[in-house]
C-alpha cells in the first residue's frame, strides 16, 4: 500500500457497508441507468458514465435512512455498472438484427452474452485491481472528482435536487416532442431545397450517336435544423465544445458537403430511388443511407484503429501489467492484511473464469453447428477479454471511463474472430452469429472492466472494502443483464433500432464488418473511400477521425444538437474565466452543470422507454399541434438552465473575483 494512500474511512474503522437498502437501490439504479443509457447510445452512439449520477442518487436516497458513506459507495458501485453493460450491449447485440441473422432479440442468448461478458469483466479486472488503483502515476480523473464530490456531500449536503429537477424537465421535453408521446412540438424540420444550376443531359443526334448537352435544371441540397433534444444537448455539454464540434463537423461533411454532391451528380439518383415513391426529403435520406453511410463506416474503421494506435504505449503497458499480475495471482502470494486491501479469493476467481468458458462453447456451437468453430470462438473470446479488460482498466485510469475506446477494442476482436471464421470455412449466417457473439462478450468485458476500476478507485479513496464492492459489481451486472433485453426489444418494436430515431452507429459498424467479411456483402468501394477519408483526416492532424465518422453516420439534427450543447458549455466556461472564478468556484460550476446535463439525459431516455411501452400497449395519444416554431422555446430553456443555474450557484457561493470588464473599468 502506498504511503500517500489515506482513505476517508480508515481501514481499522468498522462501518456498515452492505445492507438490504443499499443492495435494492443499487439494483434499481443498475436497471434504470442501464436502460436509459441503452436508449442514449442507440440514439447518439455515445453513453455517459453513470458514476456521478449514481453517486448523487445514492446520497439523496440513503441519507434520509441514515445510510453510511460506505453504503452509498456500495449502492453507487452496484448501480453504475448498468450503464457500462448497456454500452457493451448496444454496440454489438443490435447488430444481430441489423445483419438479418435474428428477426427479434433472443432473450436467452442476448442475456447470456451480456451476463457472461459482464461477469468476466468484473472477474478479470479484479486480477489487476491493486496494481491499477495504487499506481500513483494513474490520475483517475473521474474517480478523484467523484470521490471529492461524495466527501463534500457528507459535509454540506448534496446537490441532488438539480439532477432530479433536470430529469423531470428532460422527461417533459421528450413527452411533448416524441412521436410516441403527445407531439405538441416538432423538434426539427428537414427539407430539400431546389437550387438553379446546370446539368448535362444526353440525347441521340441524327447519326444515332449519344451526345451531351448542358441544360438548365434545379439542383437540390438537403437542409435540416438541429433537434430540440434535451439528451443530445446534455451529451454535447458533457463532452465539451471541442469534441462536440468534431462530431458536428462530421455531420457537416456528410450532410452538407457530400449529400449535395450526391444529389447533383446522380441526377435522379439512379437505382437508389428509381422505385422510390416518397418525396425528395425521404429520397435524399434513403440515398444517404445507401451511399454516404458506407463511407462513414470505412472512416469509423480506420478511426477506431487510429485511436488504438495513438494509445499503443499505454496499451502495451496495460498488457504487460495484466500478465505480471496474473502471474502473481497464480503464485499464490498472500499480501492482503487490511480491510481496504482484501479482494475476492484469486483461486476462486480463476476457477470461475474457466467455468464461464463452458456455457459459451455451447452457445457458440448453437450459432455455428460446428464444435471446432465454437472452440476457436471461445478461445478468441477469453484471450481478447483478458487482454482488453486490463487495457480498458488502464486507459480509464488515464482518461476516465467516458473516453474508454471500447468500440475500437471490440472492432479489433470482431476482425480477428471474422478472419478466423473465414479461415475455418465458417461463412454465412452461422459465421456471422459466432463473430458477433464473440464481439458482444468482449465489448461487455471492456465496458464493465473500465467502469468497475473507476468505481473501485472511488471506493479506494473513500475507504471501501474491495471484495464487498466486487460483490456489488456482480449484483449490478446480473440485474442489468436480465432486464436490458426487454428494453432493447421494446425500443426495437416501437421505434426501430437502425431507424432515423435510433441509428445505432456502432452496432451498424459491427454489422457491416461482420456481414462484409464473413457473409461477403460489403460495399467495398465506398468503405475504402471512407477509409481513405479517415487517412486524410489523420494526415491533416485531426484529433479524432472516429468522432467525425460517427458524426457522418448520425442524423444531421443529432450532431447539430450535440454542437449546441457544446456551445453552451463554451459560453459558460468563458464567463467563468472572465469572472476570475476560484478553483472551488470552477468545481461548483462543473458539478452543477454535470448534474443538470446528466439529469436531462436520464429524464429523456427514461421517458423515451416509457412512451415506447405505452405505444406497445396500442394506446393512441391524442393529436396535437406538432409546431416546429415551439422548438425555439426548448432551445431557450435548455440554454438558460445549463448556463444560468451553474453560474448562479457559483456567484451565490462567492467563489469568484472581479471580472475582466470590472478590472478594466477601474
């Protein structure tokens, strides 16, 4: 144990940690936050780390029942893992539907993939827990921030009211803008404008030779307004102006640059719309899905591997540390003495990991009907799972779980599994199922492992008992795995995964790659064009080709709304800087803003699931105004609360100095 380690609750102090109320609250949060982040991830291709909202909810709910800080820590650890499992699930499992190998979610198979992946994620990261959490060189930025927030909450109460209030607002906005609710407000408007221009037409001359002639025509360009969307605004606010701008640049590149070119040079868009009976707007979206999205897939592919390449040094260190720690575990060296150092028994963990491989062999055999292919799939799964659990944990220690590149890690696994299936002659739907099955487990492993190490670092700072937190993680994984499939099926039945509302970009990428490599169905010219586009972005120094590619894949209204949230954060940060806020003042603004944005996201996501369920019961909502001009009011309200409320809290606290303007006036 390092000399600098001074937990908030000393190892010698005895305090209630696991209780019925903490377990129940943790299970409820795992289910609810998992479902909410599944909706968010399918909608914008990103999830938001649940550590902060789970900590706030735990403090707010357990405090009236005289819950201890370690009970709150246990509930938070149990509840936050639901989001991590949801991230792993929605990046891969919808791909079974998008490839056509499933017509609906298979509850048993989906739950087994999530359950095994989640439990493996907990067990595998236990092997390297001590090495990671006690490494003074790993800053764990989100863990430290959460721990400080919890400590502050013990002294002065929490700011949970901001989050719960924002959840209500986010739910109301979703209810009055969603097609499944009472759509008083149309959240966006899209259209195709006709622009005068010239086009080449062909005709046959007197000698029956085809010649070209310039003829006037009306060119077309697609235009769409930002969506008045609470969740996407919250996402843009949380990731900040720089990342929000990068995502939006992908939307501009795809929808406002490539789309007009497509509409102009393709004439009537050829075979894409030759049999299309809709209007030009629907036609443009159909053409975009067919011709621009494959370019975005190629760019995402290169972007994912470029992200891993940039982290290669950290990846190598993470791999070597995982191997070293596993060797220590196998040596049987016993060094645990204090309560705050005690993990679950390593021999039992190794046995459990081996035992989990057996049901996966049977499942992969059901997918492939080939025992050799199922054994290879299981081997790839466990090797890549062990490797990427350690890598994800190490990366979270550096950049936080919100930036954990699990899609890149999963794509690596998918490509390896796909090539193995092709080499073994396992093609067609059976091979695609096996590849996606391996990717799904590893994706859940990486997501859960990253989230667990972040939460365990918070517990490490607060003085929690590792083996108890590990039990909490297992409880949360089981609760989320057994319920997430219902949420996914509900959303698919009543909204449609892969639709404009829930585009599921990562799952689309996984589906395209699996079907392209194993099934032999890939629009390779367009995918290669996207790969070359990503290379260009890398050469000009773009910080994140992956985000730009995701922005191309998402609807323009989504990326524009994310950018709106980033702009709000920019103006708030600028005002705080001008006011010469103290470090404490900046922390207040960050915390209140994060709680508000998280509340907006959670509120809209939960209402989206509720309205989807209502639609599933065939209850007809009354007709409403569906007025797009009312969306301006939503933008104003969101801008007001995300800028004014955090700033006001800082001003009331007195944690600021004179602004630049005031100093110049003097």
